[in-house]
């Protein structure tokens, strides 16, 4: 069987013997394909630079004559520093090479050399990285640099790849049909690989990289979309057709018009509920974007079709918050809503369970208590989980199985950036509430140092005097929970002394019992407490529209997403709200995060910036992000291409052309070899 060039062993490449092949094994380079797609991670641009215009710290390449006897100074353990003066045009500069003392004997006064390195404009010095005798030929000006390992150098890789290109470059398979390449003006595969290894110029590198990014994402998304298609066809859901007049009844009962985004998402959910396939949809919405209203509309629609529904949330506080809003929206329309949480016990619990099993409760709101074995529905048709990433897969499956394959909508306020929403949840449909209710004012956010506390408290007092309320958040101190509480206790004492009998200061932290927590929240909700000092336990879902002031101690101790969630606890009424970040950040990253918070209220912008600051692996933790390691593509910076590839892949897996036309054979082979066709789980 003739082996396709890509699958040949690298031993078939001239100049690679057993020994070198063993070294390359360390970089997982086993086949010709591995070698040819082992792309440079950066390029040295040796185009000659004019030092008069070069920027400080810029990488430059210059030609000039050696103007002083090169000298070597030895220091530390076997370290040395070679330096000499060099006349570049009319500029006399000092050139320094570290640990290249051996070059000294090759250099002589007056000789012409080409030096590359980092230009220090202030000290007129170049810290050299490359030195060539004479004037370097122009066509070599852009040198690929490969990420090497201990034993395999970039030079070795360059030689091996050039040799493989010469032998097998002409037989490279072309996975992208002509029509696709023309549509997006992409280089063909051969040109792409050639330009990435032997670039003819910066523009050509950009073009070649652009083509490789699209190809990588298309492969990735074909697997995702195929998996999703199989999932959809495999898991039968049930079809519930929600009549539009029910949705209209619900929305016209609200004291406000829905945003376009809310209307769009409701339609997307209704379509999923009607389809025979199982729903697999994530609803993302910034804090206060109106997710719960969307959920209520869909729940109401399903109830009107004669089914029961459920809403599962991670905490008691959130369950009570949601219960309040859902009762206010659904009970006037004749629907019954009940709470099933850990605090429901004894006779009352037995009664409610009985009524649930008899179908006399339309919506059950609760924590994990909802999925206990003795919670039985008569006919659960639709369920929603809030903050879905806090529930495990089997908890969601247990909820789904409380009905006949009930559809489940996952809701999250965590603004996962669009990019990762596509790549990480690629096997899920994603609905994004990217619009805030018109009346919501952006929360004015200030960053203050701790020594400005007096002024900040004056600012808080001004708000309290107008009848408003304030949160004051203290960070958890990792060392010990006792310290966390102490931190909150200290701040509570400071504020109690400061506000004396003018305002009441409440205290909330993780060591309170749930009854105590409810009392504190109740008192704050009823405005019997004007200032609530709390640890981050207040983060999720608390909704007190009269609270307009949020003060966060040691704000730089929190990540952007958490700061955004906390800030979202205010600004829930129509009055202008404020957030003060008390922070003395020690790092540039900390200062950058404070600056970002003062610049935007948009959770998506924040999470994109957070992603840039921390990178996708850290943002999600490399494991659960499910991100493959791409050779060239970057999910953050190339997310527009990722979105295009996702849409193309989603259309391709549904089209006959893809499964039958010869021009898609390379892509089909790929799906076959990676097991995606046998409906295996994505790797
Ligand atoms: N389109 C809208 N116009 C005006 N007010 C709205 C609109 N949608 C929701 N609201 C109101 O805004 C507040 C927040 O709505 P909702 O609880 O649905 O948002 P959320 O995204 O669930 O908030 P959180 O993420 O904090 O739970 C509620 O008081 C709700 O009544």
C-alpha cells in the first residue's frame, strides 16, 4: 500500500538517521507530516535597520566595521561577555554578546560584520543575538525560529524541515476545496507550508498564517459539530410546541418591554423545546441582563402546554431570590410556584412532595434538594439550571431524568468570552444576552487607595443619607477561615463605630447558620440594615434594588470576573449606583485589573481582557477548557476566524457535498482517522 507522504516516517527524510529520529521523538516528530507542520513560533527579521530611527528596545540588524579590539571578560561560573565598538553609518555603538567569547578570534579590527540584537537607544548599545561576518544577503533576511528542546536545536529543525520540504513538499495533500480558498482568498497548502518555513516576506507570513489558522479551526470545529450532530440525533428529547399567545400573555403582564436580546433568546429556546432532539443550550447573560425573566417566559410557556417545570440553583440565597421574582411573575397568571430546598422539612415537605407528584405544582424552584430520589414529578417537561458550571454532569442528568428526557436549559451569569463559549462549549448551542435593559445605568467605578478610607466613608454616608444602602465586601484571607471572619469582624467594628447610631451595620459571613444568614439578608432587604459588611458569600444573585453603593476592600485580591459579579449586586434599581475598589496593588497586573474595572461595565469585555491577562489555559484551567493545543491558531486573537470556521463546519456536516464530493476527501479522512465518525467522544 503506498504510504501517503504525510504518514512516512521521518527516517525517509535525507539527513535524518536513527539517532536524530530518536531526538526528534522528544518533540513528538515521527512522520514527515509532523515535521512539515512543526511551524516556527517566531521569526527574526534581519532586514537592515537605520539606528537613527530605531526605537529603544527594538530588535535591529545592522552592518558596520569593528572599531575597537574585541575584548572578553570572564565572570561568575564560566560566564563571559564579548564586547567591541562598531561603526554603524556615523554612529559608534558598543556591541555586547553574552557567553560567545569564542567569537573573539574570528573578529578583527576594521572587519565588516552583520549584527542582530536588542538596541538600547539611551546607552547606544546592542545586546547581540546573532553575528555574521560580512554583509548578510538580503534574501535571507527573515529567519524562522523553532521552539527547540534541550537536545534538538532550532538549526537542526530548520535543516530537517528544509530537507523534508524538498523531498515531499510537492505531494502535500490539500484539505480545502478550491471554492473555499477562493472565497476566503487563502493560499493553498503547499504555498502555506513553504512560506511558513521559508518566508518570502512579512506579508507572505501573514497570509500563510491566516490560512493555517482557518484550517486548524475548521478541523477542530468539524469534530465539534459532528459530535453535536450525533448527540442531537442520538438523544431523543420530547417535542413541546409552545403557543406564541402564551408567551405574549406573559410578556404583556410585565411592567417593562423585553430587550431584543431577551426576545431572540426566548425564540431560540422555544425552537429547541419543540425539536425532537434533546436541548443542549447554554444561556449566557451578564449580571442583571434579564436571564431570569427569559427563563420565566419559557417556563410559563411549557406550563401552559400542561407540563411541570423546575429551576435548580446552587445556593439557598439564590433559590429564595428566584422564588420571589418567579412568584411575582407567574402567580398572577394562575401558576403555582414552590420552593424545595434544604430548609424544607417534615410535614410541610411531605405535603409539597405529594402535590408535586400529583401535578398540582407547576414550577419547583430549589437547590440540589430537587434531585433527591423522593422528589417525583407527575410530568416534568422542562428544567433550567442556574450557574450551570457549579453542577456536575450527573446532577444535570438526574434532573433531566425526573421527566421523560426533559429538555434542560443551562443558565450562567459568568460571562464566558464568546471565543471560549464557541470552543469550550462548541458541542453546545450558546444563546447570549448581549444587551442590558435600557433603564440600567452603568455603575460608576472608582479605584481608591486604602489611605483614602475616610473620604470613601464620607461618600458612602452621602448615599445613606439619601435613604440608599451599601455593601462592604472583605476578601477571604486564604490562610484560615477564622482570619477571613476576623477580617469581616474588624471592618464591621470600624464601620459600626464610624456610623454610630446614624445607620445600622449588618454582618454576613460563611460561619453563620442559614437561619442567621436569612435574618441578616431579610433585615438588609427591608432596609432595617443600611450597611451590609460581608465576605464574598453575597456574590451570587442577591437582589436589593435600593443598594446603590458597593465598597470592596483589597479589591486587587479578586479576579475580574468575581469583581464584576460583586459589582453587579448594585445597580439593580433605577438610581445611579457606585462601586469603590479599595486597593494598593503591588503588581502591574493588579493595577491593570483595577484600571479595566473602572473603564467598563460590560462583562464580556471584562472577560476578554481577563482572558488576555491570564490566557485560556489559566482562565479555565487547561484541563476542563477542552482546548486542543493548536499549532498556529490562538482562540483569543483569532476568534473571528474561529466563528467563521464554526459556521462553515456546522453547514458542512449537514451537507451531502461534504460527505460525497472528492474535494472533501482529505477532511473526511481526517474525521475517520480521529474516530469522530464512529461517534466517539471528542478527545
Ligand atoms: N427588559 C427589561 N427591562 C426592564 N427591566 C428588566 C428587564 N429584564 C429584566 N428586568 C429587571 O431587571 C432585574 C434583573 O432581571 P433578572 O433577575 O432577570 O436578571 P438576571 O440576569 O437574572 O440577574 P442576575 O444575573 O443578577 O441574577 C429584575 O428586577 C427584572 O425585573
